[in-house]
């Protein structure tokens, strides 16, 4: 599952690699006119907030993971309302 702008996922959807099930706009997205809105699907009261993540491919060597964490973590902690997954347990 991903919550992302429709234009960034359009190619994946057109190639059949992803299936769009709903759009959280007041009206259907012009980039994906066949995808119903959340309201049309019966979820009018849905509230979404921005979600961001850092993703790396499977098999990245441990030193690269450590270095990425050392660089990304301070930057992410400085974002307003930042919550890291390991802090929510």
C-alpha cells in the first residue's frame, strides 16, 4: 500500500504492476480518471496525513544501511511532527 501522488504511480498502474483502488481528492484525479474517490467508495470521513519513508532495495550491504541511517535519521528528526517507527512501540 502506498499513499502517493497519482502521477508518480501512473506508469506502474498502466503496466499492471499496481492497482489503484481509491483517490483521496474531492474529485477524481485527471491522471487516473477511472479510479474512484474515497468518498465514492464510502469513506467520506477519511483523514490522511503525509507519510514519508526511506526505502532501499533488498540486499543492501550492512555498511551502506548504517551510513544511510546515520545521514537520514538526523534529517528526519528535524522535520515537524517527525516520529520514527522505532520510537512508537
